[in-house]
């Protein structure tokens, strides 16, 4: 990579260093690592090695950000260890039915005085009927435990990945309905609620209300699941998730409102500042999602260039956005939304100019070709990430995206006008008829395209290394196309080919039979796949078994499809595994009977127990359980607290009983 490229994109070394620093913090967790790297970077900067020094400083910043995020307070160990409950005073940051995210500030347990804490948590209600509204304060009664980041079902979208990236470190399972402790909602929640009512008052029907709540207010909970599936199968699900398209429309509206300032050249910087303020107001109102924040930062950098009279590269703006987002929320590096957003923007910047050679001054041909080039470039750039996380790709994405690209300005304009009419207390038939008609036409198009044969290529389960290799290969191709030359080809071509070959070579086949753990809510399930049968044992209490089974079936939908199973059998009793062979730290064994201890006393063994499955429901002392059941092998579920895991491992080690942890191993059954 030559100096000219780094001169045009000076933020690239910083962004690359931060991206590399976040995983590096896991490999080198010592407190002195980040200061040492920062010192080395500063010394190199003094020696006038600007880009190398900047990259090292970025590496140090990424390591520091990841370390600080990792050191987020966790719930006290007594919470939930003995089955006790507590009362939490918390503000809801993301509402929903059956699931919500809260910011806890006070915990009261038993006769003890309230304990001040600073904690973010996920809230589950096993019955699914509790609803928490965003911005309100609640009193929550239930048990708390650390939020598990591991879901060992292979090739599954990790549950709660978004909550983890937003700083959640604990989960609460409610035992009673939440009590609203204070009525005033947050300002953003109040504004969003008023705007949602304005859509109804403006004449929007149910379909238009759900669509505009998603694309204007980031309220995707009101969307029907069938509508989401149709949009995903047609390849236009991206319009339901706020992104740069939506931010660009807000910037266009603000520019039209502030157009009179163009008459006074000295006031043009004020116009750009007003556009930036409107963009950030929209980002704040919609919850500061990763894609909206990225687009807002990019727009801010671009408009700041207009204010100071300098041309700013979009690539540099993208690198600045990546650096800022990862410094504030380092967990976003592993979030699907952030990866899709960055991949889409980078692909658009790299390939759209090559796919559209038409002169922009030829307005109509340029717009027509652009409507085709944009979806092709975006889909090509995000294909690997989409397959990694969602295991499916839309086949007929092009016709739908061309229609959306042409109709999107009309769709957004109709939604904004309908909302304004509702705020003004009037309902104009022409406005709401147009909004309802556009939403109906878009939904009909998605339904029609998704019904075509082979509309979705499903069952695409790839390894993360494969996705990374594919992205490096695309980056090398873009670099060679944009900056042709012998030096570029000599560096980029071998790197891209090596990444692609390594990605294919490192991808392993799925084992035909396996066992793994799935943390869901307050319980952990052990899933076993053998042939065409998929079975699961869940540790949910009897009164919560039905809700746990529903969540388990939903989480394992892709997994059962891949295994060729029509359904999953959920078992709430002792489960019999088959024999399995050694893999990693798994020990060879015969046909075994697994006993699951629960409660204060170990469960009575009805047959010879060769393996004991330890779950979060077992709170009996380790010695009592192991003396009673005398297993050949101890299998530890990944939901067991760290202290209890250490106790059982120590006692089992003293008795010569091998221990297998389901969060670090996968069974392979013969």
C-alpha cells in the first residue's frame, strides 16, 4: 500500500489499529500492554514514521477500550447463587414484551439496605407476558446472574449479541410482574410515542404504521414476523433497519429547509451545521444504533470539511466512524449490524464507481444505472457476512432493490408528510392514501418475489475465517482496480489469493452428530443431534418449561433445518447420550446415563450414572453431589457460576473424576 493512499485516507492506520487492538486485548490481557504499545507508537511518531506510529497508537487505544469494556462491573456473586431473589430498581433502555434491557442503579435483597450498583442487564419473563416500556423506571423482582456470552450451538446467531455489544453484563429472570416505579418517560421515548400516534392520526393503516415505525423511528417490534420474512427473502430487509439511506434522507430534508441560507455565502457554514444537528437529533431519537451512528459520524466529517473549506474523502470519513464507534462500544466489532454496515458502505465506495461508468451530467441514464449498481455492490460486499450470521441469501434481490432505490424517496416523503399531518391534527386523503399505497405495493412486491422458486439460498453455514478471507479478497480486488500499478498488484494479488485459499482450507465440515449447550434466559439446554433426530434437555423449572421450549425451538430453527430434522424433541428428564469419541478434552466413554442434579439435594439416580451434568439449578455442595452419584465424568454446563464451577472441579479432581466444560468443548457422538 503506497504513501499516496495513506495520504488521502489518514484515518486508515488509526482505524486498523483499533480494530486489531480489540482482539489483541484478549491475547494480551495484562494492564501494562496498552501503555507499552502507546509508548512505542509515540516514539515512532517522534522518528517521523507517521503512519506506523498512528497504527500503534490505534492498537493501544483498541486494547484499552476492550479492557475497560471487559472490566464492566458484574453482579455480586450472591445474586442467584442460593436461589434467592432481589428487587432491582432500573430504567428500561430497550423495551419489549417478554424481553427488555435495563440500566440497574439499586438492588435490595431480603432485610438488607438497598445496594447502589451500576449495571446493565437483560430482563426475561418466562411467561412472556411482561412488557417494559422504554424510558420508564421499574421495580423488578427476580434472580440475577452474569450474562453468558457463549451459545455453543454451531453456526447459530449468538443470542443477546446486541445486548452484549451495548454493555449488558447480567440477566434477570423475573418471578413477578414488573412494577412501574415512576411515570415520567425519557424525552426520546415520549417523542417517539407521540410520533407513532401521529402516524395513526394522519391516516396510516396497520401495514403503513408498522413500516414507518421501523424506517422512521427504529421501532421494529411492531413489524409482523411474516412481513420481516418476506422482506428478507426478497433482499430488501435493509430498508427496515435504519442506515445511511435514512440518514441521507434526513440530511436532504434539512438541506431543503435551510435552503434560503444559500443566498448568503457567509451563512452557508450555518446551513451545514444545521444539517449536522438534524442528523444527530435523528440518531438520538432512534436510539443511536450502530449503522445510524456510523452514518452520522461520516456525514459530520464530510460537512465539517465543507465548513472549513476542505475536501474530505468518504473513505477517511468511514475510517473515522469505525474508530469512534469501536472506541466507545468495542463490542460492536462482533455485532452483525456493525459488520454489515461497514461492509456495505466500503463495498459501495469501492465498486459503485466501477459499475456505473455513466457521466453524472447525463442525469437519467446515470440514475438508472446507479439503481442497479448500488444493490449489486452492496450485496456483493455483504454476502459473506450475511451468510456467516443468517445462513441464507436472497437470490432475486436485484429487481426488488431496483424498485426500492427508485421508490425510496417517495416512500420516506409520504411517511414524513403523514406524520406531519397527524401532528397538525389533519388527515389529508391524498397523503395517507399515497403512503398506504406505497407500503402495500412494496409488501406485494416482496411477497411476489419471495414466492418465486428458489427465492432464498438457505443452509449457508460458513466459518468466521471464511468470511474474513472473502472480505480480504474483495478488498485486494478493489485496491487493484482503483490503483492499478505493478507495486499494488505485487502486494494485493498474493495477499487476496492467500486469504481466499486460507479461508477455504481452514473451513471445517460440520460433524454429523454432536452435543452442545444453549444458554437461553434463565436456563441452559443441552442439545444432541444424531442422524435425523435432534433432542434437547432443558434445565428450566417445571412452571417455565413451556416458555423455555418455545424459545429453544425458535433458536434452533436453522440448526434443525441443517440437520435435516423436521422437529426437535425437548426432554425434561434424565437423558441418555450415545457413546462418543475423544475430541479435544472430551474423554472416551461407553453408553452412559446422565443425571442432572437440581435443588439443594442431588437427584436420586435411577440407573448407573456414568456422567453427571452440572447445571445452574444445582446449589448443593460439590462433595454431597459427587459422593451420592459417583459419576465417571463430570459434565459442566456453561451457565454454572465461576465459584461453583471451581468447587466442583476441585472436588472432582481430588476424586480422580475428569471434568468436561460445555463452553469449551463440543461432543462428537459415534
